[in-house]
């Protein structure tokens, strides 16, 4: 640490100590403290160098002063390469014994229970040793929790944490034990088994934001001797850093090394320092590898790199972009490049925007794409079809794209290239059909020959596809999605005939492709051709597509075949499901059971259970509220029913095919 660091307390990198004078207290400080004091499972998952470990140090100190026993694990120290379960859990227990000075012959105790799985041994240790010898409240901090991602048994560790909370009802001493996880990850990263995750018990997600001017007063003191207006200096620094803790400490340290800052020129002084000491030749000046880590987090993820760069480029160009909380967006946010505020993605700060500018994005995308030259020509020409890929070039590009998430522009380029090839296939198919028709008109013998030619022609087309003459890859799910999505776009643009051809071609190449069957079903349902819709949904259901179970059951419900709908949905709920698919099935299951309850075949309570399970997954859609209102009416629970009718109005949409009539019922029930 140099003299300036020693004199003003700024620290660039690492955790700030308990007595650090430049520690900035944020809302997260009280949020984490209060959450742990009330015994909640707390987790702070954010990008690197946001002050997570410093916050942990301060919170531990505060809790210890109040008599809480605290211990902090640096999880990377336990998660060594190829660590075994016995080594991991044994190391965990050993650290607890050391930190809390427990009275136990650990080696004898640990090996004495060698017949028990190591995770169960840890549970036994917590219950019989730790909670017996340490009588005050205990908080266990697991820092750098993302280190467990490479452990094959990580789910068991999280199941252990969940188990500690679940035992509170039966064993009161577990109420004294609380956990906090900190790291660079999403909850979805940390656990694959949703039945074992601690993230759906009573928990507190700690939001860690950047420094705000009003709370960052401790940082002003380094400018007291060099500026008559330290607040103005700090304000200019925050305008560059966006309050990002590492960058803010860094720029504060650099600015504090100046001998004097004239009043009124604070902005110029700070800008000069940032440009010369950070942005210009940034790779050489990034001693702590802060910026390099951001770059690597984006580029080293082969599956998401192209998508992340494309999304970031859109944010750069638009200034802000409305987004959801998809896993891809969460991963991009963890890079530090962007921040989500009020539902919109923005570049985190001016320094990142200057270092990782549009030129940098274009250069990295060019290095990444195997079709960079053709793509650049396509863009420069205003998307001229002559610049699209074909033949082996397209085949190689699609092979590269398979399994990757790409930017919108990349998808558009590859889809356009593929459509050009598909047009060729369609033209050849039409010619073959015309030739067959002509042959049939000539003679019976010609008809037979034509049929044989048709079969041979189809074989030739498929053989050509397999040999790479037409670059469509049979086994590529991504390419099937290209066709499916493009057909939907064409349909919504009003060209049903072309959309159907694309679906038919997709099904010719990949027979039984469930997404294409399902999408055709949706088109037919919109056209009120319910027979064809039913047939396509059923075919997609036979391929185990979850969405098809929901939509097929809905048609059965509309046809008042409630028991058949229940049977379909009961089978569908046994499949591996996303929360969205499970919500749709449970909602329709509740609807079907409502129909059966009105017929006196099941109880209204059965319908209520399904609908409340659906609402637990998604409570801001109108349909389950509208249906639950009817169920509660059947149970003579008028007050509760009216509450659900109000939510039916709040979340329902008159444009929804099912909800429009329920909304009318809601108006009637509520006297509106």
C-alpha cells in the first residue's frame, strides 16, 4: 500500500477491515443484519468487487458485539480440485471446531461414524456437538459460495442447510442457527434439485447497490486537504464509477494523490485522472484485473458469449433496455457490465462504457463468428441476400451455432441464410410434384413410374440433406427452433400458407418434431379449427412436450370432458417441468376439477389445492384468481371469493380468450 493509501484509508481490492475509515454503510448493511438477527436464511449473490466480503466483516463484528457466535468460511479453501465428500465435510467440521474452540476429539468422533454419509455426519455434528456446546445464537457465513459450483455433491450441501431450517419446528435449538451465503452466482447456478434448495424457504435476498452520494460521506475525507469542496469532488467521481465500490475506491485513491484541485474544475480534474490512469491503455493499468475479469466473464462462456455481447451492444446503443429476469440476463448482470434499475438494463457506469465500447464489442464478435466476413458484408449491404451463407459455409456456421445462445442479429443472419436454402428445397419439391402430376396424366405405367420416382426423389432430397448439399442438421434442436420461430413470425405477419410450408418442411426433415406440431396446433386453434388443433397437440403430447399437455387438456375442458383433462394433466405433471409449465398444468387441473366439482364428482377442495399451487408459482396472472373465485363460491366462502374476484379484475385481460368472460362475471359479482 502506498503513502496515499495509508494516509487517507482508501483500499483498492480485498476486504475492508472492521475499523476501515472509508467503509460506506449502505441499505444492505441493515438488511443483512436484521435478516440474520431474526433467523432468516440470507443470501447476497452479486457481481465481483461489490463489497460483499467487506459487508460480511462489518456484519460479523456487529453481531459479535451483541453476543452472537459467528464464523466465516472462505468456500474456495474447502472446494479444492477433486475434493472428496469426506474431505469437504470433514474440513467444514474441522473449521467449526477450531473457530468455536469446541471440546471434542474430532478425529476419533469423525471416523467413529464412518458408516454414515459425510453430509449426515455434518448434520449429526451440528445437532449433537455444536448446538450443545455453543449456547448462544450462531451465524455461519459461507463466502465465495460460487466455489461449490464444480462440486458434484453441491446439492447435498444445500440440502443440509435447508434441513437445518426445516428442523426448527421439531427441535427448538435449531432456531439459534442461521446461515448467510455470499458469492458471484444466481440461485439457479447453485442448485439443480429444486426439492433440496434452501432458496425457497423463508429467506432474505440482500440487494447490494452501488454507493450513493448521501451515504458515501466517509470517502470525502481524502480530499479535505486538496479541495475546498470535497463533496463536489466525490460527486464527480461517482458520476464516472456509478458508485461501483472497487472503482470508487480506486478513483478516490488516484484523485487524492493530486496536490490541489481548484474550486469549479472538479469535473475536469476527475475526468483527466480517469482517462489517463484507467481508460487509456486500460489493460496495462488494470493491476487488480478488475476490468480483465469483466471481459473474461463475458468471453469465456462459450455458450452465452455471443448473446451477451449482442445484448450488451443493444443496451449501449439504446441507453436502456426493458428486460426480464431470465437466466441469460442474470448472467450478464453478474459480469458487472450492466445493472438493472426499474426493470431496465443500463450500462453500469461511464468507465465500463468507455472501456467496453461499441468498437470493442464489434471486434470481439468478429473474432468469435466463423462467418464474420459474410456477416459484415450482409450488414453493410443493407442485408442483401447475395451475402448470405450457403453450402458448406452455412453448414459449418450452423454447427458452430448449435448449443450456443446468439445475438438477435446472428439469429436473423442464420435464419435468412437457411430460408434461402429452404426456398431451393421447396422449389425442387414443387417441380417434383408437377412432374408426377404430368406423368399421371400420360398413362397408368407412367403413374407407377412417377410414384417410384417420387419415392426416389424424396430419398435423394434427404440424402442430399444428410450429405450436406442443403445445410440443415437433423439432430440440431437449435435449427428446429429456428424454423419453428420463423414460421410463427410469418404466421403472425398474416402469411399462414408460408408458415404451414415451413412447419411441414420441418416435420418432413425431422418427423414428429414436437415444437412444430405444437405450434401448428396453436395456429389451428386461433383459426377455430379445433379438430386439427387437437390432433397436433396430441401428437406433440405423445412426444412428451409439456405445453401440449396443458393446451390439449384445455380443449377437453372447453368440451366439458373434465375427467379426460384431469388424466392428461396428471400424467403431464410427472414430467420434468419448468415453473411456467407446471403453473399452466396446475391452473388447468384446478379448472378441470372445478368442472367435476360442479358435477358432484369431486370436492371443491381438490380444485382449490391445484389452483393455490399454481398461484404459489405465479400470482400475477388473472386465470387462477378467476377460477379460485368460482371454487370459493362453490364452498360458500363469499368473502374470500370476492377477494379473488377483485384479483381476477386486477390481473385479468379482456383480450385473453378465457378471462374475458370471467372478467364480466367479476364485474357482476362486485356490483360494478
